[in-house]
């Protein structure tokens, strides 16, 4: 079974920093523009709840968590 995968669209990110505050093990911000940096495209199980919360609080919809669907190839 494949793991949930995160995506981060830096073109949509407005640098609000909610993701890095909510899930600091998964997201960071670049020091120049403050735009999102994805530290783990496939977050370990221990960080998935925080990653989901970060997706929920992002004001620009720049980050998403793609849950594996039945029938997906690994
Ligand atoms: S919460 Fe959203 S808008 Fe803010 S830094 Fe993270 S990805 Fe960008």
C-alpha cells in the first residue's frame, strides 16, 4: 500500500507560515521569500496528523495531501 503524498505549490503560497508552525517536521519556509518548503513528500505516520492539520489551516490552498486510493499501484 502506498503512503499519502504531499504536494506544495510555491506559486500559490503566500508565505503565511501556518504550515511550518503546525507541522514543523514536514514543512519549512525558505529564508528569502518565506515560501513553503516541503521537507517530506511522504510524511512518516507520526507526522501525518500534523500534516493534515497544516493542509486545513493553509490560507491559500497551496498544500495538499493525496491519500492513496484503492487500486493505486504502490
Ligand atoms: S500555510 Fe500555505 S500559504 Fe502559508 S507558508 Fe504554508 S503553504 Fe504557504
